């Protein structure tokens, strides 16, 4: 049975991935420091079989070394990062230090471990945000890095560290640039959960600037399938964009979510859309070409935006305990407005 180590497995994508992989009978190990965005372990009770949790900060290198040599993983999925752009505007140093040093420590330890297991596969998770904003182009894996936010800069920097460990030490390393994900377990400070929860709580829905900014949206369960296909394939030592090709304006998505809440779920609300001061350095548009990945691993996202949003809303309505727990950690206040 393959042993899979996920760093940051208590975050949004990690939690979905753990549910997905444990069902497929992989042995899954999660190292997470548990921050306010993390899903606490009590919500993973259903998956105690083949799942092992280590509450640990990757910044502690010696502890990390002990854990990795104890686990002896075959596949490493490096998801751990501070990931909210708005918070990175408020706390740039924390983001830069955490996101670069946590990956650096992991790669240093894996360099030692690689001597004992030459078959390991390492996947480092990056974002389409490292390419920066563009008005009409579509970025490929060859596009230059031009990050706007401290978050994107920290992710781009950790990609460069990942690449250097491949070039210098031959550490097998694949880098994924993933587009905006949405779905269950996403912390309520992020765009889509915020729209849903504000609507449910009769609170106004803040839209930055004129609402015309464009993002490429991918349903998290499609991402989980893509990741599994990727580590089962023979891809190695390359960079891949993973997106849906489906791009929507923020205001379009907001109105669509409200329409689904009203019409499908029959929920009324006093909530209104409220245009607020724009995010500083707000990228206008993200767009990536993912053909290299589609062709290489024979994967394409399946979910349409409407059915993905319906499933997401349904999950937030059904998981009231999780939502109550999240609300204790975030009061809805604007972050990153400078
Ligand atoms: N969610 C998206 O839309 C998206 C898109 C592209 C790329 N990504 C990348 O995918 C990864 C996962 O994203 P997510 O949305 O699940 O993020 P998230 O913020 O929901 O979760 C990240 C998890 O990493 C943990 N973590 C952070 N620093 C750590 C450290 N030093 N030691 C141990 N644990 C640590 C946190 O506690 C948290 O549980 C991130 O690297 C992110 O940059 C996410």
C-alpha cells in the first residue's frame, strides 16, 4: 500500500484530498500545524482507518526529520502554506517566512530521505497567481513570474526553491500551478464561502472594486482526482498548470450564488451586494492553459460551475457544527485593506 504524506492536510484542499485518498485505500499521513483556517481533527472522525495525523509546524526542521523518517512516505504532496491574499497584505513577513521556510525545510529533509528511497515522488503545490495579472493572454508553464501580492510572491519564491533542489540535488520535483479552487471545507474568509455565509446571516456581501475581476474556478473534488491521477502517472520533474479553463467575473459568480440560494434552496435573505474599496494590488484576471497536464495524465475537470456551487452550498448548509467552529475563528472583518 502506497504511503502518502500530505503537508497542510488540515486545510481546505488537504482535507478534501484526505477524504478522497483514504476512500481509495491509500495510507495517508498529514502534517499540519493547525491554524485558524484548518479543519480540526474532530471533523475527520469518520476516516480513522489508514489515516495518521501529526500536529507539527514544518518550521521545526529536526522534528520534521524524525517524523518523515518514521513515516517513510512514497509520495509527498506539499500543500502547507498560508494562503489568503488579504491576510498576506496585513502580514507580509509572516507569509514570506512561513511559505518559503516551510518548503525549504521539507525539501532539506527529503534530500536526506531520498538517499534511502530513490523512488519517492514529490509534488509541490503552487498557484496561477505567481504569473500575475493579465488582461487578455493565457499563461503557459513558460510564462514569467510576476506576482502582485505578498502571498503570490511567497509561493513563487518557494517554487524557485523547489526547482533549485531538483537542479542541484536531483530531488524529484513536480510543481503544479493550480487555479482558484472552491468546495466543501473552505475557510469562511475566502470569496465563495464568504458570499454563502453572509447571505445566510443576512449580512451584506462585499465586492472589491467594480466586481469585474476574473478568476478561473476549479471544483476541489476535480482537483483531488487530478492529484491522484498525477501521482499514479509517470510525470516527474516538470511544471504543470492545472485549471478548468472556466473563467468568471466576481460579480457574475456572486449573483449566480445568490440565485442558487434563492431559487434552488428557497432561502430568503436581507443581504445585499455592497461595492467596497478595492484590494490593493488586486490582479484583474487569471487565466492559464492546462493542456500540457490534460494531455499528459488524461484528466479534465467534470463539474460545471452550477452543479459545483450547488454541491458546495448544500455542504455549508449541512455542516452547521463546522460552520459554527469557523465563525469562532473569524468574525467577518475586512482584511488587507491597507
Ligand atoms: N485554494 C486554492 O484556491 C488554491 C489555488 C492554488 C494553489 N493553492 C495552494 O494549495 C495549497 C493548499 O491550499 P488550501 O486552500 O488548502 O490552503 P489552506 O490555507 O486552506 O490550508 C493550508 C494548511 O497548511 C497549514 N500550514 C501552513 N503553514 C504550515 C507550516 N509551517 N507547518 C505546518 N502546516 C502549515 C495550515 O495550518 C493549513 O491547515 C497551498 O499551498 C496553496 O497556496 C490553493
